[in-house]
């Protein structure tokens, strides 16, 4: 079972059942992937899903997500602040590090600066590349 942190862009891309990326949601539902979250991440998910869909879709999806045994909450005790650009995305990196996750799933190129940092090492993977692991 993979342990992952999912950036908002990847989560939103995988939500629609007709999306080519919907398999991510299915992997979480099928208990093949453990997804780590923080309250701060859930607030961002809600905000973006509300903008893209509706408040009821956002609330219903997040309520369901909270009930899944493969979604685990993480407490952040240390902020690494590894991203100077897109500082708002540091919450995903901090969650990844605190959870000792295997992958940070994102299609956001703003994270690419992390590839140049030796410590702490962050294993970035694009959504489509992650899904290839499960074919």
C-alpha cells in the first residue's frame, strides 16, 4: 500500500468519475493507497472544490473522505518552509515529511525546486506517473 500526500490540483483532477485520473480516488476507496491530510489541506480542498463544483459537492466529498479508513490525519509540529515561491503549498510538503509518506502527488511545477534539495528528500510524482504504478 502506497502512502501519499495529494496536492489540490491532483485531487481535483481525479474527482470526476469520467476523468482519466479518477483511478486515484478508486485506489483510495479500494484501500490500496493511504492518503495523509491535515486540517489546513482539507480547508484548501474545500475552497477549491467549492469554486470548481459547488459547496454541497465540496462538503459531501470531504465528509466522505474523512470517513475512509485510508485517509489519515497528520499533526504538523515543524514547518520546513522549503518552498519560497508558492508558500501556500508548504502545507503539503510538511504533511509529506511528518507522515513519512512515499510520494507527494502533484502536477504543479512549482514543487520542482524540491528536486534540488538533498535534505529532506521529497519524492515528487506526477499524477499520471503515480497511476502508471497501478496498471
